[in-house]
């Protein structure tokens, strides 16, 4: 059982692929590093999606989000990268990732990236 950050996202078969249902995750302790200052950035990451054939496995998602702790990333880039990586392994019917970043320099940043299946 891994207790280290990992970029290895895992999935499991959707138990009800014939039905549309929404799955939501919230990670209120997300951190990454500002590439300009090297200072930590804190955020709440919210993920919601309608799965198709695959669902993301929760522990792998936790370790994946944890892997950003020491990575330099702009808010816009990290939010879109999380969406890209999750779409790549789950191929959902729809997905939205929201990065709600805490105040830095008097400005709060919220980035929302969306995916809709073709």
C-alpha cells in the first residue's frame, strides 16, 4: 500500500454504465508551488464527472493530487493538467475540474476546466 505521492492514476469498471450519474470529489488541502516565487499555493480542487465505462479510483486520485505538492505550476496549467490526466484514464461522458486557489497578493483565483465527450 503506497503512502507516497504518485502520478499513477488508476480506474475501475463503472458499476452502472447504462445510467448517467454524477461523481463529485473535493480536495480542500491541495498544494502546489508558484513557479515564479517558489512559495506554496493552496487550493480546493473540486472534480465532478459523469463516467462512461471507467471510474477513477479514489486512493490513486489522492496520491496523484498529493504529487503536485512540490511541483511548480501556474493555477491555469495545474487545473487543466488535472483535467487532461483524468480524462485520459477515464474517458468520461463529461468532466469538470475547478481549482479554487486561496488569496495571494489580494487576489483569489478560480479556474474551471471542462470536458464533454464528442
